[in-house]
């Protein structure tokens, strides 16, 4: 593989320009880097290196014309026809130096007129310009960027690659610099550190993303990508462009992760596209692992180029997630109406939750009993009685397990034999146990602890952590970030921070609480951990939680206290716990009870949780429990001491199914399996809840039936996607791309070729096949509430009740398979619209009740139960005839409905008269929620205390002109207004 291959930038419709490299070498000395910029209008010329991580230079300008035609490149183009506040670019494969007019297909240099014609045609049809960002399959995957030849690389390293900090460092400033970060809060804090020579601006996250529609990633076109710029992002980009006027440096300081690297790359692309990067500007990438003045200035002295491998990993992940989501989701819409979407990580998380629910459904509890007793020891010269509890461990000289005593009869028999025995101490065993320190926080463990100790959701925890990371105003007028970067899977702490923590431990707890061997080192325990950042810790350990009491809100202070205590604890001595175990038996030791107790002998790291300045957070095992007296008493017992049997208690138990996941335990499981990344846990849980696949009750995750259907559908027809190893292996491959070990497009080809075969098979599925699969999977729970276990239809008597998907709306129901001859519905799982979902639904099966016969037509008047409550019906169901119905859900005691009541209800709707303004009728209607009046699309409810016979035309007009009215139906379309967006 050529060493000079890599990602390249090209600019469309722009004059050639030249910019200084990081090393500030003259343009004559700058050659082609592994990743660089070339002019789109000529095959050679002036260029700029953007990504060379190690800043190696060579004089191979002539190599530009000799380089392989398949060299990888990523281009940016000028967007001049953006309409409706969006701009789109296409990332695809092409030929280096080609004039890319239309980036949907690869275009060679001799096809310029044709390319321009295609571009103009596309622009005219879609009112948007597509620009090509090209990345060939032969892109270099080496982590370090090397020059064309090893000899020239060596020369470059020794003579030409002067470090940025030595020639023209970004700090102290030598000219105006523009710093781009992600958030406003962070921008304000950093601006206060750097002064007027720096202008710090926020990008507000990503400035562009894949267009949210089908076709934005095109596997047939070498995985070209269509990017879309939101309207708000244009404003932020324009601010950056204006600030760059007269600036010497553009410093990209987005977050220090894969997404942050991608944001920096997108910003460079868009600014180059707008010709905002003038000839002599220097573009640098810096990362801030903590927002403190010292760390910010140190980071500015360690500038680098954008890491091409991280960008490629981002592109691969974004493309894979898009392809999976935009191919599975349409299938769900067609096969399972109401199921909105499915994604790579969320499908694996949903599968975990639903598999656990399946285990719970299949679990068969078993009865078992335990025997507990209270034993006493009376002192010979004292009236004091010491009693302590013990539980039975051996009976008839056999050790009991959990299920040894299976019935009350057996337990009573054991109780009788115990009551007739005499007991004494037969063994007293003591030992000390070392309780190890907790590791410092990473993203997942912070979310777990915040859920367990503070009852915070994962999303809320990350929101608070973001605030702490971005910084607050301190009492001395300065601003500072309070914690290090909060999206991390690394357990290491910098040497400087560890020494400061150790120093504070000496001051607050003494030298005996600090390890003698020096600061503790922790290593990864997480599968696929990248360990690119430090663990989560306070930026200044001497900033105690009590000092921030008036500066932070209550929840932020709780989270900071949790982080501060954990950081202190991880660098302290382990705790020592003393345990004592006493065995009490009868004479032949055929019956043995055991009593045990423990106490903390050396606090060690638990002292950090007792620190009065650590706030309200306490270590759960360090709460006061008054066990010292019990420990001392058990310790005083000697072998052979007689004990007296007090009360014997028999307790009934049943084995319990595996516990459902909480947010914390699910995050822990995802982490163990290597599914997802620290930045994805919170968003994954939020998506599952927003899609109504999962609900949270008392911090426990319960799968909705909709979610269980999606999981079953995916596990049957996309088994590889829901396989836990699929997502974990993909994360490993993406990490390999980040490390330069795997070629990103080769990864896409591999996964897409496998995944597309599943899509092809699933598209040919008939909906009846899906219904049968779901009925087989969930039949036991679906039909459990039916009175007829043989599932025969109670109306026609011929049909069988089956699970069906509604052809209209998003409903699922159990109905008769003789439809349309029989329209009986026994149970509805979901309705057709959101308004109906909010009402109370009746899922019970009730036989139709004959109320009487209509006096004129002699037709039956029936009381029936439907999915949304009870109703009365005139006539029986028959083919081609829709009987008249009226809801009686507003009547509490439906059994009291008489024939006269039913006939009165069946006469609605009633025409009250015509509206005086337009002559349209005003109707009095009976709905499930009660009576209402309607005029065209306007509906007003009738007060519940008003009888329907008292509603006149005048009253109806009064209701319709009131405030409590609602509109129904489709509103009239408003004329579309197109606003041309001025290109920056």
C-alpha cells in the first residue's frame, strides 16, 4: 500500500489557494501529505496539509501528478444554490484532481462540460447543489502519516518538521486566533482564560449531518454520502467566517472524541467551501480534556492536525447506522404499523430488555421455606439477657440448600425436632477481609452510581455532567470547569492529578490512609475500551463540594460530590472488615444454626464518604448500623457455651425470576458486552422510551408490547443485527479504523453485503407470515385472558381467534379469522390514533347482551363490549351492513341500561339547526367521552352537568364560540413560501 495515500480535500468552483502548514514551512517546501488539499481545477498546484498527525513534510510537489488515480480524498465545495435553509454535499469516490461537477457519479477530468450539465440539471430539479467529497477504497489506514518515501520522510523529520510550538506556537499568541468549541458556556469560560487575542466561538455541535431521508448513503456509488446543513448552522458558520477576517489561526477545539474530530472536519469542509480560509491562515486541532486555565494553555502548545483515522471511523459508523436504520425502519412501518424505527445499538439494547422479559414470562416459581431462631445466653451473675438471630444450615447432618425445605409440612416437622433439642456453641471463626477501592468513574459507572444513589436517569446524569465540565463562575470572579471530560472509558488519572489527590488525603485523613507504594494505577476492564481520555475526576481536587454549595444547584452539587468522593476513594487504602461466624448445634451436631456479623476495623477509602465536606453522599456500606455490640457479643462466645433456644420462625419463600433491568444495570450489561460507546448509552435509552418501546416505572425498564414485537421481528428476520456480538464486533472494527488498522470502506462493504441479504429476504415477507410468527412467539400471553381456552369465536361459533395486524392505522388485535363474515374483536392492543390512545380501553371479552327489540323494526338492541368500552348496537353484524351504534362509556353502571335508554342514545347524532353565518348544520353528537356539538371542523364539548335534551341551537352556538373548542380533520394547506438563503 502506498504510504502517501490518504484522505484529500479538493475545492470546487474556487480559485487555487495556498495556506501555511502547521510547521509554518514555506509553500515551496510543502509536498503531498497523507491527507491534504488539492485544487479541483488542476491536477497539480499549491496545496495544504490538514490532517498529518505527526507533521511530516517532503518536497514531493511533483508527486501530485504521479500519484495513484485512486488516492483517497475528501473534498469540500462551494454551495451557492442552497434553498429552504439547507445545503447538501455528497461524499463519494472519485479520481484525484478531477473536476467534480456532479458528485453522484465518478467523473474524469475530460468530462467537465458533461459534469457541469449534470450539476445544473440536478440543481434546477431539486433546487440544491450537491458537491462531492471523495474517499477511495485505497485510503491509507496507517495511524501515523508518512511521506512518499522513507528517505524523504527521514529528511523531513530531521530538517523540515519543526514543531509548531517552537516556530510559531498558538500560545502565547503572536496574532489573532479564532477558537471554535461546541457550546456557548464553554466558549465564555475559555474566552476569559485567553484574552482579547483569541475569539472563542461556539459551533453548537455538528454543523452538518446526513440528510434525513432515503438515499443519503449510496452503497452502489462507493458509499457516497449526502450531507445537509441545517439553517441554524449557517448562522454559526457565518459568525466563524466573519471572525476569520484578519485572523492568523483557526483553532478547532471540539470535544476530544470521535464525534468531536468529525465536527472539526465538517467545519473545515464548510469553511473551505465558502472560501473563508484565506491564503496565510493556519488551521490547528487542539483538545481540552478539562476546562481550566492551565490545561487550556498547555493544550494550545500541543496543536496537531485533524486525525484522519478518527474521521474515517466516524464516517464508517455514521454510514453503517444510517444503512441499518433506513433499511429496517421502512420494513417495520409496512410489516408492523406503529413501530417507528430500529437502529444498531438500540436494537441490541431492546433485545436485552425483551429477552429478560421472556425469561420472566417463562419462569416457574418454586416454594421453599427457611427456619430462623433466636438464641439467648444468660450470664450467671447478671440478669441481662443477650439474644441474637441465627438461621438453620444443617439438618439430619446434611447441609441445606435453598430448596431443601419445600413445604410447610416439612418445615413444621423440623420445628418440632428443633424445640426438643439443647444447643451449644460448636465453632467460633474469625477473619479479616480486605475491601478493595472502587475504580475512578468512567461514563458507564457514573451513570450506574447516579441511578442507584441519586435516582438520576442516564440522560439527566449526562446533562448535569456536561454543565460541570463546561464550567461555572467561581466566587473570585473566575470561571472554571469542575470535572474532566465526561464521555470516557479510560480509568487512568494523570500523574499530576494523582499526586494532588494523594497530598489532600495526607492533609485530611493522615498518611495511613494513603498507599505507601504511591498513586494507584487502574487499567481497563471494559470490553473494547478505547481509553483515549482520563477517568472522570474533579479538575481541582481541593475544590471541595462544600465550597460549591451556593454556586451549583442541588442536583449538580450531588453529582459533583459523588465524583469528588469517588476520586478521593480510588487513591486511598483499602478498607479492612472483620467478620465473625458462630455455629450453634445440638449434642450430635445433626442440627446446626449459624449466626454471623461484621464490622469495619479500618475505614480506608470509606473515610472519603464520611468526609463532612463531601456533601450528602454516603457510601452505602458505610452507614451506621450499630453492629459493634453484636460483634462483641459473638466474639465473646466460646466453644461449648450453652445457649437457650428462644422463638423459632418458619418463613415461606418463592424463587424469584431474574430482575428486570434498570437504567444503571442495562448500561452495565451493555458495557460488559462491548455494545455502544460512552457517548451512546444515554441517547440509546432515550430513544427506546421516545419510541414507546420501553417504559420506566420506579426506575425499572418494562418493555411495551410494541417493543417486544419489534425485538421479535428483528430476532427472526435480522438475527445478526440483534446478536449481541454483532454490535460489539462492529465497535471493535470501528476502533481498528480509528487506530488505522482497518480500511473503512472495506468495513462498509463487508457489513453491507451481509446486511443487505437480510433486507432482501425480509422485503418478500407477507404480513400474514409476520402475524403467525408473533402469534407463535407471544401466544401464551396474548390468549391468556380469553375465557375460551380453545380460542373459538363466541359470536359466529365457527371461527378461531387469531392475532392480526390492522390494515388501517397502527392497531393490533385478536379477532375472528372468519373476517369479513365475522367482525368480532376480542382484544385490541393499540388503537388507530393518539387521541384514542389516551382514553381508557377495555380489553375484556364480554358476550353481547340482549337488552330488547326495537318497537318498530323489531331488530335486536344489544349491549356489547369493544376495545374502547361498552356500546349499544341496533341489529346484528352481517355482511354488507353496518349497524348503528352508540357509546355508553360515559355511563358507569352499564348493567342498568334499559331499552328506553338505549333507544335514546341510538337516536344521536341530532341536527340542532343550521349555523346563521354559513348555513351549515350543527350536530349534537354522542362520543366516548360524552356529548359534544360540531359545526364543520369545530367541536365543543357539552358540560357533563347538562342534559342533552337541554342543548338548543343557541346553547350550541355559545359553546362553539367559547375558548374550549378544538379542530378536527386535515387543515387547509397554506401556500408554501420559499426563501432563498444567501450563500455566505
